[in-house]
């Protein structure tokens, strides 16, 4: 059987959902019979590949770089799985929307630091923040939504196995928002 080419990426997330992925422990060995991880924070691959079967995306979209990446991922992936509440709804990442970009930048680069020598926000070495943090499906079509904060490892395993085997699965029996 041909192995599925699987990518994982975190955008505006805390990496907790990727830690949960690793919590599948020895079941990762079992899954490696069915998939090759071709791009991920877990592997040393710099460029997002062009022919991915499934991309698992953690995190919301909060910068121009996130938007660029999710569009590239959509173009290069047959299926996209939104992993975790940030990817599905915005969740913690979208709390910035309560205050606005200007107030958040002021807090991060002036109020919470002892001294900002430049007297201005960094503009050349960091991506530009969007006015509003959005979940993945507000930018591109998403094939699977798997909530949880973080999504439990057992749920990731069951969903991934079903997707790789082309079987249907009731995700609401495995995880829920905030779990
Ligand atoms: S859903 Fe929770 S654990 Fe996952 S990236 Fe967001 S804050 Fe982190």
C-alpha cells in the first residue's frame, strides 16, 4: 500500500496540539506504516512540499504570513485537518480581537518591556499582524474539524487512523471544545 504523504504545521497556536500529537507515543510507530511525515516541526524540511495528501494545521491565522501559508497549504494538499480549538474557532489566539492590534502591540513592545531602544514596533523581522485573528475556515476550505484544547492524543489517533483508512468517524464522540 502506498503511504500517505502527511504534513503538520502550527500557525498561531501554542504548540500544545502538536505535543498532544506526540503523546500518541508508540501508536506513532503503527501510524508510520500508513504515512510518511513530509513536512512538520518534527522534521527538517524547510519548504512546504507540492504534493501532500493530508495537512494537519494547528493554530489560528493572525499574520500576513499565516494567510500566505494556509493558501499555499490549500493549494498543495488534497485534504486539510484543522487540529484544536484555535484552528477551528480562533480560541485563545483570537482573544487579541477583544483589544485590537494597536493595544496589543503597545502592551507587548512598550508596556511589558523595561526599555525599547528603537522606540517603535519591529516591522522588518516579524510578520504583520492582521486586524483580526480568524479561524482557518475563514480563509480556505477545511475538510476535517477536530476540536479540543489541546485535542487529546486518543482522539488524534482515532481520527488520523480513520482518515488514512478512508473510513467515516464520529469526531464528537472523541473530543469536544475546551477538552
Ligand atoms: S487549541 Fe489549545 S493547545 Fe491547541 S494550539 Fe490552541 S491553545 Fe494551544
